[in-house]
């Protein structure tokens, strides 16, 4: 199993803590306590390693489609006002990632990054509607070759405390590129033009870089 680069330091620290705890408990004569500590800490270590897994995926470029930016479940498909960049009505589609999801984020459409901004904020549950505007978040706008602009917003959740984004303004990107990574539970919102043909449904499970969210 491959590990994402964002997990190297976290996993190294987790292994150090695992070793330290088990060595400290190992000098005692409490057999059952040693077993309990080993099983508990090993389960937590496996969880941390699994969280940063990097799946091998073949990504087919689909320049006229919006690919899912993340693994997870569709929790919102609705028209709303996007006030940070567009200042008008847009179609919002949201993907919620649980702690069991792969937490890599991918670029959903090809084009040029026209705008990027990171916002500090709250850490409400990521599935709540207000999390899109109130939580810690990072906004990326991609202008496609035909001039269509797509906004992608990475949102931290109640557990997620760090959004990592690789967006750089004026960079040329495609659907095989990574947008970033969010640690321990989160959400990604897409803001698309009104009238976009949606290809997913509420509560549908989607796969990042694989599932077609909409056709343009």
C-alpha cells in the first residue's frame, strides 16, 4: 500500500509514540495490561496509516466533464448564492468525506487557476450547510479553455484541523493533478454554472478523479 506524502511525518510520530508506549508498558509484569496496550495502540496506528493511503488509480481525462474532487458521499445538490468570488447564483454540489474515505483531493476540470484563497474559520461538522461559509476553508477557481469558471472549496470539519492545498494562481492544471489533502474528515464543494447537467444523486457514493459529477 502506498502512503501519501502528507502522511510521512504524522505516521513517523505515530510509530514513535506506539514504540514508546509499548516499551514503557513492556517493562511491567502486568501481562493483560501489556496485551491491552499493544492491541489498542496497534489499532490506532493502523488507522493512521490507512488514513494516508494513496490508491493506485488510472485517471481518464474528460475535458467536458466535472470529475469528483474527492471520495465520499453527495450531501448537497442545490442552487445557492456564491458570494466569495462569483457573487451570483450557482449550482452547488457537495461531497462529504468520512474518516474512512481517501482524503486526497483532485482537480475536477482542466484549465488555469485564476483565484485561490485560504480562510480561517470554525470547525463545525462538515456536513452542515453553514460549514461552506463559516468553517476553515480554501477556495480555488479554475478557468476552463472555453472560459467557463468552476469553483472548488475544500472545507475543514469538526475533526479535520488542516487543509492542504497545492493551488497556485496562473498554474495550468488537468484532472490528473492533485488539488490537495484534508486531514481527518472533511468536505469539498463544487460551484457550477446554473443549468449544468448533473450526473449524480443525493446520498450517492463517489470516487475522486473517477466519478463524473456533471457534464458541461
